[in-house]
């Protein structure tokens, strides 16, 4: 986040791009991409994509099909806190804690995008997702409503102890068409400590007919600004003192 | 499409046969209802499991994937498990594939457990998958070996001593 905290609660930031292309990618593309990034991301792992489908062919016969998806290949840096995930015209960049700054993350996004574009047959973007996951730890003897402004409204008559909650809200940004901001606030299950961990997950997705890479910087800045704004508005000042 | 042997081995024999057949005659695979009745139990369960695992694998967030593992495993010490997985996020993929492999071999109705274990004196820590089973001990030992041969032997170089499994007779 642009507003600097000494101990930011960000545990993961994600930037994902869906590119516009008529051609499906193949393993040659994956190999070429790996050549470009392998110094910084030497480790790799494959997530296989396969699905099994059963269909009624006629009254007496059932056909079954295997549906293959282009696998997702993950590339990790040596510390395994930076991950690139490559799918079919899909590029996802995950940055795990410790998070330094938006500027650093954005620089990294652009470095990777540039390398991708040197070998890709398209530089038009169909969809961008920018997502931040924040973990906030609060003692269980505290009132969570003192920390969170976005919080489930529970009727007082329900005279039971709250165990876990999961709150999901979707917003639309007025500035952009075809956009959706998903905010998910939920507790992380853990009965073994006296700390309640809350995960605040803010996910901003924008769809385009086709967006050129040249326009990317300003779009990303606006998306980040919106996410930061929601983050700040969801938490009380008391909560923010935990990050300093 | 070439299947990594680790994944291929997690499929049932029937599915492996179908898959082999499918690769050769991709446009013409039909089986009769009688055939399907014979294999439905394994097949549909396996289909459901594969779908479930695929859905978890498609999740782009590493953190959300770690949280989703709790749909498959009971985290005995959640905070420690999360921290350990964040130190080596490549283990997540092995835990997803491992679930499928274990379910295929043991076909247990019990939920699997996951525990972070540490030996401070030996300066060693790891995740242990605990497989509860009602089967007789002899059969459990045989299935443990089968699980090793079908799954674990293919990932042992990658996971080192960071991931292992034990059975818990019930």
C-alpha cells in the first residue's frame, strides 16, 4: 500500500493478466518464457489440468471424455516468496510477505510483462486482477468491532459466542465499466491460540475489449488506489496502530 | 498430453485403461451402461475428487490455497502449518496430489489430518499426513507400501524430509 506502515499486514499481493489471443499457448512458449526468467526464478513446478466428463450419448450408452486444460506452470524465486504462474494466455504474479511497497511490486510486474511480451504474439489484455490479502491478528479477549469497520452485523439477541465468520461483499467502481471489487473478510480457523486472525481479501478485476500494454501503468495505479482506499476505510484507527 | 507419472498413478486402474484407450481413439469412446455400472463407484468418486482438487489448483492465491487445504485435511496446529507452508510453498501442490493418491489407495471415509512436527534437538521439522484407517494392520502395511510406490517415491527427491505420512489404525 502507498501509505507506509512499519509492519504492513499484507501477506500476499497478486496481479493477474488474461491476454487476448486466438492462438492457444504451447510448451514451446513456456520454455521460451523460462529462458527469460530463469536467473531470477530458477525453480518450477507444474499444476496439471485434467477433467473427466460423463455424457449421455444416447439412451443405452454413456460417453466419457477427458478434457485437458493447458497446465499452469509455476516459477519460484530462490526464497519462494515471488511466484510467476503461467497458464494459457494467463500470467499471474504472486508476491508473498514481506511486502516492500507498491512501487517495488509494480516494477516487478512490468519487468515480467516485458519479458512475456518479447515472446508472446499478443500484447492486448482482456482482464486484469489486482488483489491484496491482509492478515490482522487480534487478541481473542478484544472486541473485533473495535478494529474492523467492515464487520458482520450480528443481532444482540443472539446470545452466543461467535466462533468464525465469513463476510463477502461485491462493489462496482463508478469510474470503470466491466469491473468488480470483491471484498472478503473472514477468520482463519485456529482454536489452538488466543489470537483471532482475520483475513481481509480485496480483489479488483477489470475487463476490457482489449487494453494495450501502454495504458497499463495508469490503470494499475488506479486499481491500487481503489484497493488501498477500501483497506483504509475497512479498519479503525485502533487497528492501524497494530501495523506501526 | 503426457501425464506426469505421479498424477497418472493416482488414477484407478479402470481410469488408467480408459485414458490409454482415449489417447489412441480420441473421438470414439463409448461404454455401455452395464460397463459404467461396474465402474461407477470408483469412477464417479474419483471424478468428484479430481474436480475438487482441480478447483483448488486453479485458485491463483497461494494463501487461499493453503486455507483451502483445510477442506481436505484437519490442521492439527494451524498456525504452525501455515507458517511452514509459507516457507516452502511448493509443498502445497504435493499435499493436493497426495490427497488424491491417499484416497485412491486407502479409500478411507475418515478425514485426513495434517500436523507440523518439530524436533528441536535434531534441528528438524516437517509436515506429517496422518491417515486414519479402520482396516486390519496387515492390510494397512500393504497399502502404506502401495502408496509409497504409487506416489511418494516420485516426490521424495523434491520434498526431502519436509513431508511424510503415517497411518493411524482406528
